C-alpha cells in the first residue's frame, strides 16, 4: 500500500496562493489516479478534484477555476495549486490514492 505525505500548507492572506504537494512512497503511484480532499472543522470531508495517471483532471464546482491539480510521475508527486484563496478554504487538506490517505496539511486563510 502506497504511503502519502502532504506538505506545503500554512497561513495565507485572502486572495493569496499556496501549492500543496503529495509525495508517494512507491512508483505504483504512477499508474493510479489520485485525488485531493479537505475537511474543515465540524464539516464532512469534501472532494476537491482528481487526476488520472495520464493527467486528465476533474474538479468540484466549489474550486473549479481556482484550484489546479497536477502530477509529476517521475517524482511520484502530485500537486494542488490553490489561487484566489478565501477564508472558507481554511481546512486540513488530504491527498488520496485508492485506500491510502496522507496525514493532512493545514491551510489557514486569514488576514
């Protein structure tokens, strides 16, 4: 089972940008689709988007046009580029591949 580690979270002002990374422990990552989720306090985990092994993407309406998912299979890493961040984007962000989940990285959007 692949292990996933997210990084890149932090505090950002409204309107700012962050790029999250999700590093996988094995090259099996390269042949599987992966997805990003987030969970805000008191809310259910929310699907943000996904990317196939060959780079096709799909996004939730709540982030479409602001968030971009990409992957570098040579580095066994996926990315979540987040632009025009809003306070309501504050959450713990997780990457997922099949049954594997990362530990999450906190993103806080606040002035």
